[in-house]
C-alpha cells in the first residue's frame, strides 16, 4: 500500500514538477513542458472564452480530443466571457496510425486575433492542445481565463520518438481505472509510451485466452486479473491520447508465477525458474501467449525481458542438465538458445523484440540485429550497442528508476541518453523513460 500511495503521489506531482523545472531552468522560460523547440512571445494578456471551440479538421479521434481539452482548459465554472472564442485546427491526417515514429510535430499561434494549430497528425494536434492548456490560466481576481504574454508562436517536435514510463502490474496490481488515470497524466508531459510490465514472478494477472490457467492460478486473486478485453480497452484508451502501449512478458526469468498453472514448463516444483528450455512445451506456450498479447494490442514492439537470469535451477535439474549435455551447451549457452527461440517467435509474429541489456552483456552481437537493447545498467552499454548498429532505449538505473525515491526530479533531468555518443550513435537511441517498479 505504501508503494501504491507513493506511486500516485509521484504521478500527481509529475505535471507541477515538470512545469516548475521548465520555469526554474531559466527565468525567461514559459511554463510549458517540455520546453518547445522554438517559440516567440509578446507582452499582451488575452482573455479566453470558456466556450472556446475547436474548428477545422474533423475526425473521430480529434472530436474526442476537442471535448477532452475543453474540460482540461476550463475546470472552473462561472468564468467571465473572453475575447478568444475559437481555435482553428488544421491536421493533414486526423486518423493516422499510432506507431513508433509517428509524426508528433505541431505549431501553435495564439494572439488577440485568434488561435491556430497546425499538425501533420492528430498526435501533434494533441500536443498543441496540451501546450495551449498550459498557457491558459485562470485569474481568480477577475474570474476570467487568460493567456499572458501573447502573441505566442510555437514550433515543436520531440527529440526522441519513444518516451516511456513503465507500469508494473505484477508486483502491485492496478485496476483499469487507475491505469487510465495514469495514462492521462502522461499526456501532461507529452509522454507517449506505456511500458506495461504486465506479469512477473510475483503474479500473473493477464488472462490469456489460450492459456487461462496462467491467470487463474497465477494471479494474486480472482479479482486482480485483466481480461483480454481489459487490455484492449487500455490500449484503445491510450491510443486515443497518442500513447503507445508496449507490453512486456519477461522470459526466461521472472516467471515463477507461470508454474502454478503450467508446472510442465518449469524446472521442478521446488526450483521454478528460469523456464525449462529442454521442452518444446515451453516455447509452444510462449508462442500462444505472445499471440494473445498481439491480438489485444496494436504496437509493433514486444518486450521479451530477458534480465536477471540465474541458471542454477537448470543445473540442479537432472533432465535439463542431461539436455544441455546432449546439445553440448553450457547453461549460459542454453540461456542464449532460449533467448534466440523467443526472439524468433516475436519476429515470426511480425513484431520487433526489445530486451533488457543483460542480453547485450551476455551475448553482444550474437543477438538478432533487429533487437532493441533496453539499457538499465549504467556504463557504456548504450555506446557499445549503438556503435554495433543496435537501437537502444535508455532507462539507466538508479536515476531513471522512479521507485528510487531518494533521487530528486532535478537529478532525473540531468540524465541524457546521448552523453558520450556520436551523432550517428545517438540517432540509434530511440528514446528512454522512467521505470516504476513495485
């Protein structure tokens, strides 16, 4: 409960702290988070009408966004009428597909004579409306909404295409309503990816249609489970807000909860993980499970975990030890074999595997070149992996691990994924994020 409370406190503080960071960094900086790439502003205050309408490009996604941002822009009732009554929105593709690298650029112009948003996709328009919501403030003395320091002219696009926060629903189950509230909070800072660490050794809350015993036996309780439709619902809720959902199913370690429903894929009843590499039943289950996740999601990236694998249970198992000897493998080579088969499963499903940097440390360039390396250890992993041509996500522990509460937000902002990298190497860093375990 303490972790849950701290988690929600951190999420609640996210918006105010990030806005404060922008303001503290330079006295002249506006309260816009993240700070736009380019902007100019004046000195005139303009009143905004609480009945402000968004006009121009229409699509199902944009119509929902217009309604959401009107509520976000004007939380107080009984406000005075204002001179700025509409905002013209022009979007080249208002129904674009949400994928890694989707265009999120936008321009926003606000003056006494009007408001104008232009974007290539609805996702850029969402960011523009978010920026507008940060410019509009309520004046409690006049009971009016205002934008200070107009005219504003803002041109913005993200530095990195993948900006994530990890949510861990295995160690601490989160109901759907909580997940949606958290996703909404991400949009305040233009975070565009949920890394959903949906299962782990502690519990298996995901209800696989193909293998229902995994959740029936592996969840904390019958009430702490996600149906297939639940996952689809979260994915769609996130998509409508320009937030991708990348699911992680960690293998072969962190998988003890699997054994309650399917003991046949585990080394023994008393030594549960890593999962058994010596039987095709393990990989058949993984393939079916991954296909179920794919059917519930829309993203082209799948996180296979791969971290913190202790092969002791393999060497303690007479059958697995015999299998390793039969195939002339050490336990570590068995680990590589396992990862290779899981990688092939993901690729055969038409997705791109992401894995924790333990795999890079163990196997280096033996990994399939399509694998995205997720750095969580410090050091030169990002440098070495990008130099070898691999893409990287950067979440270096401890400073970007959000459960390490001893680190202040100022320390987090000092982290830069591309320090020490050449421009060519930095181009392979697709982004990074904060990991909230527990």
